[in-house]
């Protein structure tokens, strides 16, 4: 619809500024909401509960677009449920983020020339707490800026007193049930962070390395093995071959010389070896490779550790004290000098594990660690989804979940850090091992020879308790009774393994089979506008606060929600945020117009018999939109519901209903009052529908329009059931006429505001009552005495005859169109020639052929359009 049509004038009934300025209202509105307690949930309420616990961001973190994306969706869900009459709890909090936080504080100490060992454990932990109080939780303030409707009175931290009690309680329970144990196994070790790393925190990437083939043994006992980690050969305790490999059958059971050492090692037969790969023989280093460790267990091989925790060689004089990478080169050189190098391949690209925190190359390392026996826990987590107690959305993500929980390995939960939940196990002077519960005293003092395990628990251990520990478990608190099980876990598909599966296992175990959440709603990841990963190095990373400062929080939220298709990544660019800002401005301006023209929410709606067809049409469309939006919410289709609201508000309400109603408002009288009430109703409902996604602008407009306390606590709209198919058909016909004539005007080069004499033949159609609106919207003047119909448009049973004699140069227009037609016909001929060339089709790539077919279709469309324009023009 056009923006410059004549608007009826009347005294404004609101004090809305002429322009919406987000920065002037957002902060004040948010603080008002918090002060009034709108987001606080009451465990004593009789209302049904609706609960979401926020995926706790790291205490080291700040708001990034991924946070803003997921927070927008969670906020929309909880705001809607609150409006629907639920006791809606969105519980906030932060994760202590063991490795990440310890690294931050250690870097700060490094600036002072100190290490954590200079402070000692107790003082270092106190320093971390000081850092947390001063700098941690930056993201919490940013959440306010975004508009997160969380219950700040229930804010939790994974190392607060209550959650610490929960961690100690479940550790003790798992330990007593023999689901936690201590064992020496191969783990992923970070020589930089000096701690074990779980399998799912390993980032694999292709690195340039070397593949070295070398001879072991002497004479007839020679055997060739290949490795990318030559430095580990110092810890070899066997060579393995396949039992059925005839080449090495004579060597199985014999001992051969290990080069560069004074040791001999056995040749063993193991089905793990692939006889088709390489030479069919592999070196076995049980202390430095998980597969080799398993072979060592099967054949009772010795495990020799040849590197310390920093990756420095600890054995064999010439190499002792060398870094692992220095030792690699030195050992290859020494083997080459002895004539034992058979082949060297450089570069040899292969997949190498790196620490997800510091990017250091990890080292498989034999280490005594604490483990969770996940078998029964993982089975329960899988069963809960299979039997329908928990629904994964979208459903096709279930396969990834099952692939993980059905094949889960025991979980290494100990970390060699100082910041975190200390493992509650004490070791006595006589080898005693005692697990201490939260209400129990340690079994003895250090002076008596008792020492607590120095390790802390994996961060994911405590965050795995989040859905119930935040509600007071292990106590059966009123919060736990009211708000557990939680309703929805909304999180990225990338942490199914890190967090989702762990919460499922612990929730079912701790809560006697009660699931931690009823629905797992998985989102994609936010990407740049080209679908690529955002990164600081490439200059594509975006601070959402910059966009919120420039365009308002509502614009950022609406952009994110409009891209949120379940489980798929979300591309986003600044121009899309600008478009969302324009949408917020459109809502603002349309509401101002409505308020100036008598829109009201006072009293019941008039009887449909008193309404115009336009009134009945918009109310029918309104109720369909309510039903549609509800269905999309229940299916977590945020993109579709946002799009539906956008097109209903902008296209149908603002561009059609408001414009079509202007003649009614201009005429005044009872029809204007009826339409004013209908417009008020439509805006009231539309603003409430939009509120969960764009809370700030809707709050300002809704309270001004209705005089209500706050849209935050207003009722969610319901479908009244009102439908008027006849009115919908009538207005669709009207839209068709206006759209077709506008298209013709544009084709003839008429300016939007240029007035043209016209004769309308509407008798016998449903359009007769709309003649005034048609003339106003199309800038059509009444026909004068000299009227001459130079163009006639039959549309939808009506006829619109236009007199263009005084508005366009027909001869020049015909000449222009003839030129355009010739160009389109030439394009068509060229495309047909290529598509008719068999030799070309045989060689051209599919995408090239498809492009030419698209050009042909476009040419056909252009020819038909231009010919129709020529037919409509009068003779020159």
C-alpha cells in the first residue's frame, strides 16, 4: 500500500513520539518489569507450572549471537506461557567453567610474574572467587539488555553452596552404587592445561605431520612398522600382527630388538590389526595410545610411560628432557643413522586431536582417573526418549542422540585443576579410601595421614545436575515439587553429547526415573549471512550489543527468531536487522495512526452486521493468525510464526486494512466508530501476539493503546472462532483489482501519486461498496466531460477504464516497449539455440544448463508481459 495517501486528521489521543527510540525506553521498561516482579515465579501458586532452566553460560563469557539467539527463543516461550496463565519460571545462572576460568586467572597471575603454585591451592582458589565477583557474570547484565524475562531471585551458580551440596550428594550416591570408580586408563591429556580432557572436548583437525616406516629386529627377525609419532617408540612393549597373516606367523611369540634401546619386545597376534593397512604390523605403546592399551590388556603387556605431564621425554639418556616434538625429529635422525628408516612421507596430513580450550595438541596418556560407569545410566537415558517420556524436536535429531547414548564409553570425570568441585574422596595412611557425603566429616586429618583427592570434577558433572539442583535437590523443596520436571530444554544441537545426555542420565538417576525435561528442542547455530561460521579472525564475528545499540533489542530478537527453523543453522546479516528495525518502526507508526483516528479497545466488539466487509475480513484473518501462531509455537517453528506475524501485521493490517479503512474514518459517523473499535481490537491482539518476540516496542504501544498495566501480564489471545469466508473472498477480489491496476500504472511509468481520470464499472460485483476506497488507493479521478478511455482493464468481473491521454506519451511508450520486446525475443532465441544444441547439452555442466533454462523462462514471462502492455495502450 502507498504511504502518501491523504490521511484523515483528528486530534491525537496518545502522547506517542513521532519516532520510536529504543534506547530511550528499553532499559527503563526492563527495570520496571523486574521491580514489579513479573518474572518471579511462585511455588505456592495454583497455576500450572511451566519451567525452563537456562543453559548456564560460562562465568568467563559475554553475550554472543548464539546466546542472544537461544535466549530470544526461551524468552518467547516463557513470556507466552506466562500470558497463557502458567506459573512460568525461567531460571538463570552461570557455570563455573573449570578449565576456562582457571586459565583466565592464571593469565592474570602471569602478568604479575606468578603462577598458581606460587600462591598455593587455597590462595589461588580464593583469587578465582575474587575474579568471579569482580569480572564474572558480565553476561548477566547483557541478558537484561536483551530483555530476558528470567526470575533473578532464583539465580544460581554451579559452585554456590546449594549446588555444591548436590554435587557431593550425587557423587556419594553413585559411588555407593558402584557407578563411580577409580582406574588407570588412557585419557586425552592437555600438556598446556595439565589436565585430562573428555572425548567430547577434543577438537580434531587435519595437521601436516610425517609418516615414518622403520625396521625393528635384526636379520630374519626384521619387521617394518609405521608411525606418525616416532617419539613414542621408546615406550613400545610389543609389535602386533594379525593372527592369520602368513608373512609374520613365524615371528609370533618371539622377541625382537627395539631400536635405540637395550630392550627386546615380543611379537603378538591380535585381531585388531588390519593386515591390509601398511605393512600389516603395528608398534604397540600401551601407555600412549588407547588402541595399544587395549592390546596390552589382552596380552598382559607392560605399560611404559615415556613422557611427563608437559610432554617432555623422561627416559633414555640422549632424548631425555626433550619436548615431544623435538624428540620426534631427534629419534628419526638417530634411526636414520642406524639405517632403520625404510620410508618417510612428508607432509602426511592426518587427523589430530586438540584441546578445545587452548588448541594444544593433545597427548594420549595412561593415567589414574575417576570414571562414571555409564552403561545403566545411558540405557535409561535412551529408554526415556524411546518410550516417549521425552520428545526430541526436530525428530530427525533423535538419531544423533541415540548414536551417542547407545555407544557411550565410561566418562572420565576427574580433572587435574584447582578450580572446581573437589572430589569428595579421602585416602588414609593404610590405603583406606573413603567417600564423604555432604553431611559427613572427613575420616581424619592430614596430621593423621589422611589426604583428600587433589582433583576436581569435570565441569559437565555439576552442570549435568542443573535441572534439579537449581530447584533445591537433594532437598524436596517446594520449588522442586512445583517446577520439576522442567518442560523444555532449548539448546544447540552441538551440545547433545556434552550436556543433554549428561542431564538425562543424572536426572533420571537422582529423581527416581522422573525425566529432567519433557521436550528437547534443538536449534542450529548462528552463521554469517553467507552461511559461514562467524569468527574474530575472519572479521565476521558480531557483538550483538553493537546491533542492539544501533537498531534496538527488538530488532535483533526478531531477526534471530525469524531465522530459527528447528535444528538448522541461522544465517544473519546486518541488513536483516535493519529490516527488523523497519518493522518495529512500522508497528509504531501504524499504532500512532490508529490512535489518531479513533482506534479503541473500550467495550465489546460491534455485531458483525454493523461492520464493513473490510472489518469482517480483518477479524477473520486475525483469528486465523492466532490459531496459526499457536500451532507454530507448539511445534517450535519460530521462523514460521515470526513470518506469519510479520506478514499479517505489515501486509494485512497496516498495508491493507488501515489503508482500506481510511475512507471510512474520513467519512466519520457510526461506521468510523465501528471500524475504530475493530482496528483497536486488531492492534490489541496483534501487539499481544508479537510481544514474546519483540517485548519492548509492544509494551510501549499496548499500554498506550489499552491503558492496561503491562502486556507482560496480559492474557494471551485465543482464537474466537470468528470466520467470514465471504468477506475474505470479497477483500481478496478487491486486492486483486487494486494490485492489477497498480501494476499497470507502474508498467506505464506513472508516478505513484499521479492522478488519472477513470471510469469504474462495478455494478453487479461485490466491489460496488468499495468504489471510494478503490479511487483513493489508485489515485483515480472521476471521469470528466472530455473523458476518453485509452486503456481498459477487465479485472475480477469489474472494468477499470483509464484516460491516459494527458499522462503519458503513447508513441514514446510504444517505442520503448517495442525495444524491450525485441530484446526479450532475442534472449529467448539465444536460449532456445543453446538448449537445442545436443553437443552443448552433452558437455555443459548441469548448473549451466539450468541457468539457461531459467533465462528462457524469464524471457517468456517478459514477452507475455510486454505484449499485454502493448495491447492495453491506445493507438498512437
